[in-house]
């Protein structure tokens, strides 16, 4: 199978949520030297974007989104060790979670993988993380950065609620707060009082490194 066939197969099979085929194709891609990043950015993510577009048009429903998401997550599990390969010492600690009320985690997990690849120690609090869990995580792990993901317009206000709670707990000066997720914008991040925003995983890593460098520089 040619690399193009593999990428096309990954796009098509992710869309219909054919997890076994997606796993097989991901492995075939790795065996024939297709870069993990190529599979991710040229097949898997575009496929989920198309699923989202069909859902938005009302052509597809939640079950279709769910199985496509599961197929993508399975591929990500296979790619994870390759994307996160790093020999460098920890550059900083990143506490991450998807906000309360929101179960989307593929994007968050991808950001985590890329952060690990860049040398961050990532503590993942999972999904539906309430403010008190972010606070307990800060107290326990003393992270440089707290990252919050929200993927729904209805859960984005949790950024502000979390930041308020962190402030109330007297911890706001100890951490940089970064936010992200599909519907989030720089303007929204500014309004809710976050220190940083990134539209994608690569930008999140670059900004996180800059924040830590600035913090270390005092
Ligand atoms: Co949902 N869903 N979903 N869904 N889902 C979206 C997000 C949606 C955009 C689809 C659409 O209408 N086009 C829409 C949200 C609309 C909105 O509010 N603006 C939507 C909806 C409406 C819903 C439900 C409400 C549907 C319903 O029940 N009626 C429901 C909500 C459940 C809940 O959370 N309470 C729901 C449920 C689900 C599933 C469970 C079925 C499944 C989730 C599976 C999972 O995550 N384990 C699912 C899926 C798969 C999607 C789509 C199709 C794909 C999401 C995804 O993984 N994208 C999505 C459509 C879309 O995004 N086009 C959709 C790929 C991922 C790599 O990208 O998540 O954007 P993304 O992450 C990026 C960036 O955002 C950024 O970097 C990541 C990597 O580059 N980023 C950060 C993320 N976090 C960051 C943090 C940072 C910085 C950058 O700093 C800390």
C-alpha cells in the first residue's frame, strides 16, 4: 500500500469509526515510514473535522462522532510514544484538564503528548475537572503552568470560574494559566483572565516554553 493509500484509508476509516482498520493502517503507516505527524495532520485531524462539519449540518449525530473519536484515540495511543519521544530533562511541569461539564479529550491529549515530547512533565487531571480539583492539583504538584481545555461554547465560562477559584485560594501568582480548545479565541482568553491561549498543540508547546523561560528568568 502506498503512503497516499494509507493516508486516504486513515481519513476514510476514521470518519466511519472503523477502529480496527484505523489501527491496522496506522501500524502500516509506521512500518512503511510515514511520519506520525503526517498521519495526524493530514489524515486523522482532517477526518474528525469533517465529522464535526457533518454533525453541525445535521447529517450525522452523536454516535457517529463518538465512534470516530474512539477510532482517532486508538491511533493516537499507537502514535503517542513516537510523538512524545524525548531525551531532554523536564523543562517544567504542566497541570492539564478539560473543564467541568466537558468530556472532549482528544485535543487535550494531543496537547499533552506534544508537551511531553518537548520535555514537559504533564499531570493530566482528565475530563470534567471541577475548580476544586484544579486547586488540589496545584497544591499537590506545584506546576509552572495550569492548562485548561474547553470544547463547547457552553463550557468555556468554566475558565473564568476556575481562575476565580485559583485566585480565591491564593494560588494565582504561583501559576501561569493557559487555555485552549476548538471554540476558544485569544479575545476570550483575555476576557477570562488567562495568561495565554493557543489554537493548536504546536503553538501551545511554543508558548508554554516561552512562559517557563520567562518565569525562570524571574
Ligand atoms: Co463533540 N462537539 N459534542 N463530541 N465533537 C464538537 C467539539 C463540535 C465543534 C461539533 C460541531 O458541532 N461541529 C460541537 C461543539 C460546538 C460548540 O459548542 N461550539 C460539539 C458538540 C455540540 C457536542 C455535544 C454537545 C453533542 C450532543 O450531545 N448534542 C456533546 C457534548 C458532550 C460534553 O462534553 N458534555 C459532544 C460529544 C462528543 C463525543 C463524546 C461524541 C466526542 C468526544 C470524544 C472525545 O473527545 N473523547 C465528540 C467529538 C469527537 C467531536 C468532534 C467531532 C471532534 C473533536 C476532536 O477531537 N477534534 C468536534 C468537531 C470538531 O472539533 N471539528 C466536536 C480533534 C482535536 C485534535 O482537535 O479538539 O480542537 P481539538 O484540539 C486542538 C485545539 O483545540 C487545541 O489543540 C488541539 C490539538 O491541536 N487545544 C488546546 C485543545 N486544548 C488546548 C489547550 C491549550 C491549548 C490548545 O492550552 C491549555
